[in-house]
């Protein structure tokens, strides 16, 4: 009997599948979303209709999408991985011609009822296709150069399209998550060491070339590096965002100023306080305890994804679960490093907390894949 025949006979069927959902994971997702609703209510000055209510509706839709995806067999999603990837790439190409411009970037397609950001969909579609690829590929071929080159192309093609929008943050997430999945799939560490060595050499050469005849970057690009390393050198210009973010983070202390008492957000010192910099509002109002609580919830969500990956014998389901965990980790890690001044500001939202539709729906769909892997593993 093949694995698929065994799995079909030994997994829950029909309405019973609802009981096999990972309900502790669902409670964690709801808890994080509730924190987001509270912060959106706060940054709107005590009004729910501006950001909190639309976010609640999006989360409800996303939760329904997650359940629908969870109830479909994981082997169905394996067969749909190439289709999902192709659709995401086509939508990325469509952005180039029909995209809506906002904040100096062309990243969205206006569908009327929602502004869709295809690059968000591409994060998960790329993970799905890579997982299907390594599920199909025999183990002895994983580290051979030709079979390493193909997944690199799968990753770099959408990365190039996303960079042209431009959207550096999303491109970094796709690249890092794809590379991470290749590593956990079994690609030899030597490839990654070589890439890191080349990147390190290029960065060193770029920094050493400053002021020479063979200078590799423009002067304004070096100024951006200087501002990132020392925001106080331009506190009213390029360093303004990080300076105000650090003030908000530090003023929260251990317990915070109190709900809706954050001066940085209420007096509009914080930029993008409802999206990229919402964590600083949380830290200002609830202090270290609030920030640590959110990190704990995030860590538990990742732990449940990893537990699902370890429990399922299906390689595709296992790799997808690990890919979702890695993508989710990169989401909040990059955002928090960014608002603390430890990474450049690249426009990455805080997952399930920042205001936004595309990121919310795609993340919930991704957790639906984790649920599907959990439900449809043999018992």
C-alpha cells in the first residue's frame, strides 16, 4: 500500500476534520490579532471605524479562508503549488502594467473591494513550489549543482520582479525564506557558505571603495548607510523615523505608559504608526511586558508549526510547515529589528498586528496549509 493510499484511509474525513484542527494554534492567532485590534484602536485616538473595524473584518475573512484551506487534503495543495506560483508571478507582472502607485512604489492591484499586493501571495506560493520540488526530488540529487540551480531560479525570478516595484523588504523575505527552506530540505551547507562569503566580500569592497576612483556606490547611498549606523547624524531627515521609534521604545519602560497614553503616537511623532511602526506604540503603552508577551505568542505559534512539521511523515506537508514558520519568523524579526534601529527601514509589517489586508489574508492562508498538514497526517 502506498503512502497516499494509507493516508487516505487513516486520516479524519468529513465533519470530523474540524475536531483535528490545531485549536491551540488558532487561539494563539486570535490572541495576536486581538492585540493588533487594540493597538489600531489606540493609534486612531479611540476610534474603531478607522483601522480596527476593517482589520477585524479582514481577520474574520482570513480565518474562514484558513479553515477552508485546512479542510482540503495536503496532497491537493501539493498538486496546486505550481499553479499558485504561476498565478503569483502573473500578478507580479500585472503590477508592472496595471499596478496602483502608493508611497512612491507600484505594488498593488486595485480590485475595488481590496487592494491586492501580489508580492505577499508570492511569499507563500514560492514556499509551496519549493516544498513540492523537494518532495519530488530524490535525496541523492538534492545537493548536485543542476538540482540546486533550479530552486535558485524559482526564488530569484519573483525577487527580481518585487525589487523592480520597488519593495526591498518583501524581496528580502522571499529570498531568505526560500534559502532557508533549501537548507532545511538538505542542500549542502557549502553552497550557503559560498554565498555568504561572496556577499561579505562585495559589502567590504563597497565600503572600502568610498572616496576612491573605483567607488562602487553613489554618495547618497553611502549617506543612507551613515544614517542607518547613526540616526542622530540627521535627526530631522533620514534618521527621523528611527529616532522617534527609539524614543517611543525607551519611554515605555517595564510596564508602559498605559493604554492610549503613548505620547509619541498620540502626538503623531511616530511615522506609519498603524503599519510598520505599530510595535513601538505597543512598547510605549505596555512596556517591556507587552512587547515580551507578543514575542512569546509569536514563539508559540512557530513552535506549533515546527511540531506539525515533525509529526507529519508527508515531506511536502513537513517542508511547507517549516517554510511557513520561517516566513512568519522573518516577518516579525525584520520588523522588530527595523523599528529598533538594528536593521534598515525596509517596509515590513508586524504580522497579524499591523494594518493591512493582503499580508493578513496570505498569512492566514499559510496557516491553513499548516492545519491541512496536521489534519491529513496518518493517525
